C-alpha cells in the first residue's frame, strides 16, 4: 500500500481538509486529510492518501465542518505518483449545508461559485452564515465590518416552549452593515460583540421564523431571551416526500422587512429521474408583514429561478435534499433591496 499524493485547486488562502469517498459509497474511505497550499501557486493544495484506494473517487473539500468544494479523482491509483483532483461536473461548486453555520466571516474570491444552488459570478467578499435562514451565504465586502467591538451582548435563543435552539445565528447590524455574527451553542447562547451605539439584532435558525429587534448598547449586557416560532406551525408543509416548502425573507434597501412584495419563481430544470415535466408557468407569492415569503410544492432536485415581480434581477436555486429539514422546509436566499 502506497502513500498517494494528490493535488487540487480551490479557493486560496484557507485552512482545509478533505474527505475521500469511493463513487456511489456514502462512507468515507479516509477522512480529515490535511491539505497544504503551495508556496508559489496560489489556490493549489496538496495532500496524501494513506488508504489503499483505486478507481473513481470524489474529494469533499472542507473548511472546518463545511463542504466548500467537491472534486473528482477519475482513476485513483495506489501509487506514489501524483494524482489530480478535478472539478466535479461543469463548474466548481461551493456547497455549505444550512445546518453547518460558519461563525466567522471567511474572505473568499472566485470567478464562479455556487452557494446553496445560487450561481455567483466574479465574487469577492465573505462567506458567512445568513442571520435569517441559518444557511451559508455570500456577503459582499461592503456588507461586513469585521468584529472589533468592545462590549459583549449575551443572547439566549429558545423555542416558544422554552427549549434552547443550537446553531441559531445571532447578528448585530448597523443599518445594512453586519457588525458581528455568532452561532448559538448547545444551550442556545451566543455572544456577539459591538461598540456603544444603536443597532439591529437579527436572530434566526433553520426551520424557524426570524426575529429582528432594535438594540441599544452602552456596555456588556445579557439580553432578554429571544423566542423563535417554528415555521412548521405556520408554513404549509408538503404532503409528498419528493416536495418541500421553500421560504425566505424580503427586505428593502435599508434592511427593513418588506411586506406585500410579489416574488416570482419558475422551474428551469426538472429533477432527474423523477418523471416531473418542466414547468413554464410563473408562480407568484406575496410576502407577509414580517417579510416572510413561502413557495409550497417545490420539487427536491429541481432548479428554480426566483425574482421580484417587475425586476430582471434574481437568483437560481437548486433544491438540494441535504438542505431540506425533516419538516420539509428549504431555506431560500433572502431578497434584499
């Protein structure tokens, strides 16, 4: 059995590991393979496979617990010769599960990436956990102010029944600029930081309605508990296991909830092997008083285009099964501006 070196190319400047999977097998052949970026070739990483593995394999490249790239080794050999991992499919994909929140803003730059099914071109900004859905999203540099606050704000996030909600995102905003964002621990507690001043505190978790309240900071403080309502109690749930309910929030250019806003979607690619025929009709839903908009009966595996009615700008989302909750809910990116 040889120690097999391999090389891959992905987002530069990160501390990464990789998990190795044989084609069609959900159990890793080898996990937490350390990747080292080349000194003079930015974005090129090398690692070593110690397991005896041959044939077609995939590498799940990870930043912490989050998968940021999936690459193929088409014909892995048990050899000391250098093997090459290449892009899986037509383009590089950055995939981050909604439940795997990134607690600090990670700088990234790429010509084309895909975040939760949303294609983004010439991106330069930060990869962070969305404070409204708990899903990972891309924030432009202008949206982020790296944490340097003097005062700690302790927040406990619970259900309406008093049960702690782990992995909820707790974010402090000054207008539309993110000041700090933290993820709750197993006790539902997060401690974002900021300087003295007036802010907006936004709290959310996958499968729950979001909360947005005003926050005045004069020093360290323990805030009143934030209770989130389960979306399963007020969002229509699918009665077909092949479908889900997509949900997101609509905001105006100042970051305030936008009610009575028409959001449209069209299916652009049907799920493979499902027997579902491509829908050409436009679907339109209207946001609630809290900015919540929902789309029932989205097909898992299908790709949809979402946009504001009357606007040419929008985003494409592939409904990935891994991002659908047990209740059949799928977090959509938010509509802002």
